[in-house]
């Protein structure tokens, strides 16, 4: 499983030299660093609990040993960790079980290995804490159903042999422990990053400072573990099948990341409901790809160099270590069908439904926008475009990016060359470059957000996302700090706008008819929504403590959630808020704020949100909307 480490290559090269000179000493020091970090952060987490135990031990010395046992218990139980997937494979799959048993025996993998399924194009084997989170460890093999659909039996067994290799040699103990420690602290830092608790903030800051230091030193060991696991796989399945597995996964992985999202966008444009056979469509489309296209992808994969972001070496280096050329073998029968037998159709149906339920909530709004806003722009004639303003041409170029990313980027570049001072054009072009992993986008975006603070909320997030994808820890910390500093100011600007609007300082929405219609129709057809209103105005955004606030335009979408329907559809206010925030965000310029405000149908609301008023997007059921006295708000900002 890849692990993003975000470190300076020069530092890692120096550490690699140290590890090569004295490997035993290097591993010993690495283990000490991991133990120290583990202990420090764990004590920070459990301090509020064990503080009371320590006080009791001071006043009641006779309880010393009991208190010490209690401290040890809480330190172990509350250590950050991660969970294996919930979906354990419990169907009778004798062919798979026999194959796994044979691999375990050849690689001397001890103990029981549970098998789990998830929806990723990946496979992994990992350990987590055992019974009650205290006794022993649990080993789990995680198989992604899309991976099972794309590779052959032999290719899958080669992948599993690599994963089992992490448990078969000495590196299995240290390597797995290092991985658990690293992931545990990263996940904990994410969990407490939004907390106001001083202890949580201190722990998150500690993790942010410790993890780059620890990751750089563990990277050398983790990279070596990958080569050793590859060697184990070659030993038990053979060099040629292993090379075929690496090649197939690299090529299909490239398709999964880059081509499949475009295919899904086509489905979204064509139909108002997500298809119920996602995995079947994925398999058929992959099988229909011409060999020349797959060879082109293979060439791209072979030309990619190893990075200091992923512990796995690049494809060329892994094949070189196995002394094999790339081998693009197309499976006649997929591993799922071959190894899972009669259970396979049921599993495919289950994960098809899981995917459909995941994408269902936001699908309709995106479909309506693609069909009624984006597609008409793409169908405009050359004569029409010849008379368009820069704003209209920008809207067209951004729309084209949604269906043909390369062609859209060309249009944005042309538009930027014609209007280099047009701020919204500059933002869209910089954002597109960032999406394409082009460093030029950082410079363009940085200049823009310095010139116009209204672009900062969106600009900061775009650049941060770029550096997160690259795994640049220094820049991640830098831009994350700016995002954290700006976030409360954005929240206050949105809250102030809500107060102003509900006190009468608002105007009718100026969004284009098509954009308003898409939002209205999405809300009307959404079973969890009982009413919707849209308006706009201005609010003051403080972007620096020593600078005068800047005035930005804001759009307010207010929703009434039909409480019973939302419960039945398994929708809660956060998921609904995220969905409609994304929809509103896609309809407005980057230098304006999107604000979504929500009430439940069991609550009241301010008089502004009256059924059938001028700003209502569709008629509402008055019976489900109580009077405004004593209303309780539920905001998503």
C-alpha cells in the first residue's frame, strides 16, 4: 500500500547512505525514534484520563500498582490506530482459500489471515491490534473488487505474494510496526485538527512536526521492504507472472485514475440516475480499449521515475530488480470469477450497489448541470463564440474542461494570453494547471491571491490540494497554516451575511437562468429537501489582522430538510450541506462565497423564508414548516 511521506529527496538520499553503511544500527535507531514518538503522542492523548489516576496514586499510595495497571491499560487502548475494512469475506471460496494457504506455507506467514473486500483498485496486507485492542494482532488481506475484476488469477496471486512478503521476513515485524505508527499519527492529526482543545491542538502540532522527521527516516526502511516483498513474490510465483502482474496493474491503474472519471462524467451527462452496473461497465470498457492505447499507457508508466512520495519504487525499477521486461498480458478470465466462483456475481452486485448509493446523492445535480448548462455551451457555433465576451468564453472553456480536459486547458491558455489581467481568467487557468500537476499554476495563483484577497478562500485550497497530491510536506505545512488562519474569518463573513440577509439586506439572485434552474430542479427532485430559497448580497471578509476587510459577493442557498424523508434516505445535514455547497460553488465565480443554510421541517424559520415568496426556488409544503417562533438553526458553511 502506498504511503505518502512528503520529504526532501536530498535528506532521504543521505539517510539511505547511512542505512547502507550500518543497516543494523540504522534500524535500531529508527525503532528508538518510533518508540519515543509513540510514547510522547500517546501520553498527550491519554493525559486527561491518567491525570486523575496519578492524583489518586499520590493520595492513596497503596493503590500504586493498580493505578500503574490502569495507566498502562488506557495508554494501550487509546493509542491511535486504524481499522480494517468492515466487509470481511465470509462466503465459501475454496479456490481462493487453497491458493492463500499455499502462498502462506511457501512464504512462512504465521497465523490466521482474514480476507476483506473494499472498493479500491488496490490490494494490501496489514496488521492491527487484536482482541479488545490489547491482546495480539490481527492480520488482514484487503482485496479491492475493481482489482479482482481487472487482473487474472496468476496476476492476483503475484500481488498477494508481495503483500504476504511483508509478513514473511524480519522486515515484516519492523516494517509493519513502522507503517502502523505512521498511519496512526497521521489519522489522529486529521481527527483533532478541527478541535479547540488545547491538548488536541498540541498533539496535532506535535504530529505535524514529528511525522516528517520520522517519515524520512522510516522511508529508507520501507522502500527496502518493498524490494524484499517483490523478491518473495518472484520466489513463489515466478519472475514472468510477477512482471505481468506489475505491468497490468500499472496500466489499469493509470486508466482507473485518468480515464474512468471521464467515462463516469459521460454517464452523468447522459442519465439522471447512476447506473446499477458500474463494475460491469468498468470491465467492459477496459476490455474494449485497443492494444495501442494500453501500450501508450505502458510507455507512460515505464517513463515515470521513482518518487520520494510513495514507498513503492517505480515500475521500471521494480521490473529491473526482478530482471524482467514489461509484459502486458490481457486476462481471459478475471481473478474474481476464477477464484471466487459462485460468490463472485453476488459480490459484484453488492459493490455495484455500494457505488451507486455513494454517488446517488450528488448525481442528479451534476447531471442537470452538465445537460442544461454545460452541454448547450459546448454546442455553441463558432459564429456565436465570435461575439462572446471574455466572461462567456471563460464559462465555455471551464465547461469544456469538464468533458475534455486537454481541449479545455488549451482554450484557457488561449484566453489567458488574450486577457492576462482578467482575474477570473487567471484563476481558472491557474487552477487548471494545478489540476494537471503543473508548477506554473502555483506562481500564477500566488500572485492573484496577493492582488485580490477575494480569491484567497478558493486559491489557498487549490494550491494546498496540489501540494498534498505531490506530497511536499514543507509546502503543505505552509499553505495549511494559511488555510487555518483564513478559515475563521471566512466563517464569520458567512455568518455576518446570513444575519444581514435575514435582517433585510439582500437582493434577488443574479445567477444565470440555467444555473438557478439546475439548483431549483435538483432541490425539488431531492426527496430529503422540502423547500429551497436563493438570494445574494455582500459581506466583509477579513483576510489579515492588520488589513482592511475586503467586500465580497455572497450567495445564500437556504434549504429545509424533510426530517423523516432524510432519515429514510440515510441523509444527514452534513452530507446534504456538502452536496449543495458543491453545487452552488460550481455555479458562482471563484471570488464569491457560497453559503448554505439549513433548517429541519420540524423546526421554524425566519419570515424571510416564506413559501412561494420571490426568492423561493420551488413551492414548499407549508404544513411541514412550523412558524418561526423559537426556531433552531442548522447551518452548513
